[in-house]
């Protein structure tokens, strides 16, 4: 009997799978999403429409999707990893021809009942495919140049396509998430040192290209960098968003102004208060205590995922769980850094809290994969 056959034969079947779900993780995800419902209700002036009610329905759909994905054996998801990656890549290509335009970017495919953002789907399928690749690859070949080039191409192709939309934030997450997957798989540190050195050179080239015919970033992306470096240089223009975000966060103090008492959000000074900057609304109304509590929930989600990955003796399942955990971490780390002025504003939503359909559904499906790896682990 092979290891895979042993794994399949020793997992729970039927209704017993439900009992073997990682229920604390389900509770934590529901708690995080509930914070989002609360804040979307608040920024709408005490109304479930237009944001809180659709978000609750999406979470319910996402929760159902998570349970369905969790019931499917993890070995089947491993076999479908390449198909999933190529499917997401195809959808990214379709965005170039049939994508819907919003806020100056072409990132979505209009499905009628919702707008799908394929780059969100790519974040998870990329992790799946890299986990399957390194599960297939013998450990002694992990750091050999020939076997390092292929995952680099796998990462760079969707990153470049996402950057063309343009979506700098998601492109950064794809590049970083893919690199971390390679690191987790055991690729030698010298490769990463080389990439970091090249990255420093790339940053220099970006700044040198400004105002030239070969300019590497859009003008609005350069303005975001300027705003990050000195928000006070244009407080009523490019620096308006981050200036108002800092005012909202600072005015909350330790315990906040109170639920639905945030002046920055209720008087519409705070931009994108229901999406990218929703954490500032939370900080203004519930202060440091509220912001820290949400961060604690995020950290607990990470801990449960890491523990599940460490305990799993299947390499694909372990890499997949860690990769999804790191992707989740990058989501909230980049968003929080962005809205606190510690990083440039790149349009990354706060996971399960910001208003949005694609990001929430994809994340819930991703956690369904984590649950599948947990349920079907060798026992």
C-alpha cells in the first residue's frame, strides 16, 4: 500500500468529515467577517444597505463554498492544481479583451450577478500549483537552477499580466507570495539574496525612469510613492487620502469615539471608508482596543493554520496550508501598513472585512482547501 493510498484509506468518511473540520478556525473566520458587517453597517449610517447586507450574503455563500471544498479529498485538489492555475491564467487573459473598467483600471470580468476579479483567484491557484510542483519535485532537486527557473516563470507570468491591468498591489502580493512558497519549499537562500539585490536595482531603475519615454510606472503610481514619502506635500490632493486616514486613526485614541460616532467616516472625510480604509473607521470608533482586537483575530487564524500545517505529514497539504496562511498574512499586513502610512497606498483590501465579493469568496475557498488538508491528513 502506497503512502497516498494509506492517506486516503485512513481519513474520515461521510458525515464524520464534518466532525473533523477545524471548527475553531471556522469560528475565527466568522468573527473576523462579523467585524466587517458591523463596520459596513456603521459607515452606511446605521443601515444594512448598500454594503452590510450584500457582504453578509457573500460570506454565507463563501462559508458554503468552504464546506464543499473541504469535503473533497486533498489529493484531488493536488491533481487539479495545474488546471486551476491555467484556468486563472486564462481569466487574466480574458480581462485584457473583455474586462470591465473601474476607477481607471481594467481588472474585472462582469458575470452579471457579480464582477469577478481573476487576479484574486490567481493568488490561491498560484499557491496550489507551487505546492503541487514542490510535492512532485524530489527534495534534492529543489535548489538546482533548472528546477528553480520553472517556478520563477510560473510566478512572473501572472504577475506581469496583473501589473498591466494595472494593479500594483496584487502584483506585489503575487510576487511576494510566490517567493515565500519557494522559500518554504527549501530553495537555497542565495537565490533570494540575488533577487533582493536585483530588487534594489529595480527600484533605482523605477525612479530613474520617471518622466522618460521608458517610464516603468503610471503617473498615479508615482504620485502614491510621493504621497507615502511626504503626505503633507499635497494634503488636499494626492496626500488627502492618507492624511484623512491618519486623522481618523489618531482621533480614536485608546477606546474610540464609540460605535457610529466616527466623524471622519460619517462626514465622508475618510475616502474608500467601506473598502481599503475600513480599518481606519474601526480605529476611530473603537480605538486602539478595537484595532488590536481585530489584529489578534487575524493572528489566531494564522496560528491555527500554521499548527495544522506543522502537524500534517503530507508535503503538499503542509505547503498549501502554509502558503494560504502567508497569503492571508500579506493581505492584512499590507493593508494595515498602507492605511497607517507605513507603506504606499496600493489598493489592497482588508481580508474578510473590506466590502467586496471576489476577495471574500476566494479567501473562503482558500480556507476550504486548508480544511480539506486538515480533514484528509494521514492519521
